[in-house]
């Protein structure tokens, strides 16, 4: 049966983009930013630390950042949209009463 592989993005900031092809051996290149000189590279979760160390050793790499997305809890721990709408309704009521007094 097919099991989904846990993956994580590495953002590799480069000194120049002529070495981008060398990064293909480390994982899946999904995005290349020419103006900001960085590359989004997806690697397996268990290989993140070793690949980041190997990439940082290259002279053309400025820095390597790992994506925090898998560590972020998608459930906002009980926060809900009602807080926003309550504040919005309070502002509306305040504007209506202030507008009627003028």
C-alpha cells in the first residue's frame, strides 16, 4: 500500500543562480526566485538536518532555512471568528450612534 512520505521545505539562499542545477541531487526543486536568489527545495523529513548541513558547506550558499509549517498547529486552540465579528459590530454600533448625534 502506498504511504505518504513526510516532506519539508528548505529555503536555500544563494550568492548566484548559476549553481542551481547542483541542488537537484538533494531533493525536488519547486521554486527558483531570480530577484531574491533563493530556491525552495523539498526533502524527506528524516534527511532535513543532514541535507541542510551539506548545503551550508557549499561556498555559493549564503544560508539555509527550514520551513516551520509542519510544526505549526493548524487548530488555533479554540480561537474563532466570533471575536473578529464582535469587534466589528462594536465599531459599527459606535459609528451609528456617533453619526446620529451630529
